[in-house]
C-alpha cells in the first residue's frame, strides 16, 4: 500500500517462538515497527516447520499461525491495524470437543469483509473456515474435506471474484486436489444472478433449492458433500432446461456444493448451507 510493506515472521526471543508483524514505510529498505500478534508465548528449543501466513483486509492485517504452547498444535488468528500496528483480539480455532487434536499448516485469504482460513487437522482432514463479515463468526462457519485412510497436507487458499480456490496435497496417492466454492452472505431470499447468469436459492435452505439460469441452458448438474461425494444427479437433461428444483431433505445438515455446467461451456460452483 503506497511505500508500506508488512512481513509476518516467527521470532526467536530466548526460544519463545511468537509470530510478529513488522512494517516498512520505505519499500522494505528498513523496518522500523514490529508487533507481537501472538499471545501464546510458545517456548521451544527448535524451529517449527509450520509457518505463519498474512492477508490484508481493508485497514486491517490478518495473521494466522500454529502454536503448540498448550502442548498440542492449535491454529490462531489475530488482526492488527495496518497504520497503527495495534493488535486486536486473538482467535483460537481449536475444536472444543477434541482439544488434543493437532492442527497445523494454516493459510489465509481476504478480500474486503470476506475471509477464509484453511488448515490441516490430525494430518487427515482439511478444515476450511469462512466468513463474509470479517472475522465475525469465522470460527463457527466451517466445512471439512477428508479421504478415508489418506494423509492430507499443504493447503493453500485464495479468493477472487466471489470464488474461494483451495488446493491441497493427498500425500498417500501423491495427487494435488483442487476445490472451489462460491460463497456469499447467507440469505433466505433469492440472490441475484451474477456474471455467470446462475441463481441458486434459498441459501441457507431447509431442503428444497432452485437452480436457475436465464440465458444459457443447463447441460449438467451435480451436488457434492464436503467430502467430495456426489449425492445428487438429475435424470436426463433436456436441451432447453433453464431451471431445476433439488431436494436435499434426506441429507444431514451441513455445507453442500452445487456444480452447474451451461451450454456456453462455463462451469459454476456454489456452496449452500443445509439447515433444519
């Protein structure tokens, strides 16, 4: 931003490995201000291999990192004002029902008030948290991706043009997996069609959703759960099909992904929340 540059790093102050943010106002020629954004005070005589990550959201910087100060690797997030370097309130992503589960390898992305955080849980599950209201409710809005008996690593997350892009490594098969989700502020009314000319509503839903396109017919449609399993495929699609009704009432509450292919070749994916 102008001549300002911010860096996030894990410091070593007598083996206390807190995460710090430092600022330069002369294009990284010098760094004159630094803030400790990490209140965990993790003391370890080693160099942790899970590094911190930083994202810019308006006037705020969002830092995410792993710390095992409490004996088990947890993911934390803190924000600080980009100009004053004043730190805010620290969030802990640990699972209250399973506080001993190991979380590691976090990443973060932000654009305006939209924030996404991803990390590995127990080496077997990718946890993805998201919010369209900054860090508000970021802890509670999440979905998980897992492959039975597979080791998952190195998630990386970005957000652009209303779509989250997530990649991670299946270390068991040696594959790189890509997922995307179109997330908007939850609304129980119909959302306007975007540049892809696709509307999916209501969101959240109690079971019945409508997929609609105005100018380009739908050629393929599918619904997958958070594990990538296909739970819905329509029957034969007519050449001039512009609207579908999908019934998810026999499925458990959670996040589902609607995948739509149109006649013009464009593909569209959106996440919806099923609530009872």
